[in-house]
């Protein structure tokens, strides 16, 4: 099991979505990422560059102008740790809603 570790670099919605798509495949074509996320070429390129600079992704630019990306081993570890941290946050909220609120906390009103 991966240790929970919130990752500020991965957390923004666009990068989290990119990393989630990359985590599910070996290589992902640039056009597929762009279309799935509804991003412009420049916005996706900027986000991939950020992930690449952090060592979380590798971008392969072939001779025929094909661009594809993949997560590095460090990117996989960071993503798994971030997902584990998010799951821990959600589990904490689930536990809190299942029982009495601790001192100093007001439970939400039922909808």
C-alpha cells in the first residue's frame, strides 16, 4: 500500500486529470489527452512541461511530429500517494458524518 502524501504539484484539477489518464496507460498521445480534457495545445503543453520538469512525466517528440507522454516511476509513486491522501480525507469525512461531531465541530444539517 502506498503511503498517503498530498502532492501540491499534482493537485490542480488539470494536472490531476492528466496524471490520471497517464497512470492508466503506457504511453498516451498528445491529441488524445487534449481531446479528453478539452484543453488547447498550448495549455496541455504547459502542463506536460511542468510535470516533465518535476520528473513526473516523460514527453516523447518523434520525428513525425507525434507527441506522446507517459508517467515516470516517480510520477506513479506521486500519483498513488496523492490518491491515497485524497482517500484518507474522504474517509475522515465519512467517519465524521457517521457519528457524533467532536467537541468544537458543528455537524452539518441534513439536507
